[in-house]
């Protein structure tokens, strides 16, 4: 793997970062113990497998052309020991200690002179459960590609990769700096279409921008601290609700988030806002078989109906709004701001990042994203994966991001918050569970269906 330029959106994420606003994705993977598997063994396995992933050997370097641009280059002094470390949890409650520690580790920006990622083996008792915290810079990959890169540590994926290497299957080369001459005409036509879409998105952004930026719990001044909380929902019950009410499983989860925010605000003594909080809901623009690196994202904007008192009414409101978003498509509307980033010169990203970062709260209050995971069972050194909680970065001036993933019959919810703005994040995680349980009771009478094939 040689050198490849950062795509415009990757460059935007690279320059949006500051010490108080690190732009890395995260995941906390929790494993059950297996007989004879010790922490030193797991640590060495992590290092070996991470070092074998070519993308994790790449770092960002400035380039002369294009002016203001940057490129991924192989770190000639790569040392996996700088990136994979072991930390201990002292608390008796392993999950409580692991989530607390993960929040503290998520506060720390990644070193910009090194490949921008870290892994931490978080352990308690040597014969007990353990967790692996993975941090990947958003410039390196979006959520889907982060899963593809990070999956290389699992037994099942590592074994497949090793078999492919043994058969001599060539690696997929990185995107070239220059297109093949035969592709120039097609690229030019596509670029014209992208510019036209960007102009339409720009007009939508102006119309959707909010000038009345009242301070709320979701948009408090940033402190640079991070807190993590988790929740676990029954995926079988989720599918039963979806079948009964229509829409998608993601519609149900978005409605659950809206209801949880309503509960949490009521417990804080806050009346539902006159204007519902607006969520940015990322949408992948990635084509099947696309390159592993980089970001291919758009997004929808969704006003979360916290003002609606009835859970089923909230679900109907979410479903209607998301149906309208999907009818318009992911390349239209103010949520598709990533399309704009793809049209900007590298210098605009380098010098305009602070302005863009501060403008985020004019469009949305919080991020709610779903991250797809493999359906098959996964393990590390023979230790089965029991849960995986995704974590999204916080935009400047925003205090909450919610990420969800489904694995092993459970929906794992990872909530990342500014530690000072939302010190009661655990209570919000509890409200997520309570809201889901109430919606399930209303729709299904509390019954849990057989697993959905």
C-alpha cells in the first residue's frame, strides 16, 4: 500500500478536530472469558492482528499538491506497541468500570503524527470478562468501514484473511492519485452532477439553519470531557414492534430515543422544548465492494418528537418524517452537508474548519446513528463477543451522540456525552430501556416473539 490523497470529506474530518473535540469513532467490545486464555495472550493477539491490517499502518502527511491537501502514507517507523495497550479496571462491577474508563480514554485525541488509531485491552480479574476499546479517526473511515477495518481482530475474520493471503490473492490497491484517462469523461460528468446537487444542498442548508440558538442540555458549551453509558434492547421484541407498526427497525429506535429524551428531560424538571430537538441521522453512500478507506456519507435531519406524549404517536411521527426523507433521497436536503464537503478545495477545509464546526449546531442538536455489524458469532482468542457498543464523536457545541448496533439478538446502545454538560448520562441510558419496554408493552402486550430469521 503506497500513498493516497485524503478525499475531501476525510480532509474535512481531519481539520475539524481540536483538543476539546477529538474526531474519532469508537467501539467498546465486551468478551466473555474462555478457559486458559490469559490477558497477556489476548494482548499479543491484538497486536499481531492489528499490525497485519494494512490500513492501520497509514498516517497522514501534508502534500505540496494540491495546495492544502494531505495524503495517507505508510508509517516507516510503525510500532504496534504504541497503539495497543492494556489498562486495568479496579471496580468490582466490571461493566461500570469499563464504561467509566472508556469515557476517559475517549477524551484523549489521537496522535496526529502516527497512524490515527488506538486499541485498549480493558481487563478486571484475569479469569473474568474483558473489553477492547477501539478508537479510529473519522478521517480513516466512516462507521461501516470502521467495522470492516476493526473486524480484522476477530478470530473468524483473521482466519479468512490468513487463508486469502496463503492463496496469494492480491490486495486491493488504494485509490490512485490520478484517474485512468479512459475514466476522465465519466468522472467529469459525475462531477458536474455532484456540483449541481451541492448547490441544491447549500440552498437547503440556508433554509434549515436556525438563528435562535438557545442553550439546551444538548448544546451546552464543550468542556472536552467525555462520559459513556450503555443500554441493551431485545432485538426480537424490536422486530415484533416493527411488524406491528410498520416502518423500519431504525424508525422504532429513533422513536425510542425521542421518548427517552422526553423522560430524561421530565426527570430533570425540564418541560419539552417548544421546538423538538433535531437529530442528524447519517446515511451511507457507499456502494457494495467499494474501497475500505474513506468516508462516503450523507445524512437526514429529523425533528425528534419529544413533545408528543404517546409512544405510538412518536413512532408514527418518526416514521412519517423518515419516509419523507427517503422519498427525497440522501443527496438532497440540508442533512446532506457531506455533499458540500466533497466540492471544496483542500484549502477551504484547512482554513474553514473552525467556521464549519461552529455551524453544526445551527443544523442539528444531536447525532443518532446505526452501525451495521456482522450477523455471525465473533470471538477473540476463543473468547466469545457478548456485546459491542459503538461510539460516535461529538460536534463542537454539542453534548450528546447516540449510536446503535445489533449483535447476538440484542441492540447495543452507546451514548457519548460531554461529561460536564450531561453528568446524569446513566439516567438517560436507563430512560432508553424504560421507553423501549413501554413501547413493547403497548404494541405486543409484553410478549416476545420467536427469533426472526
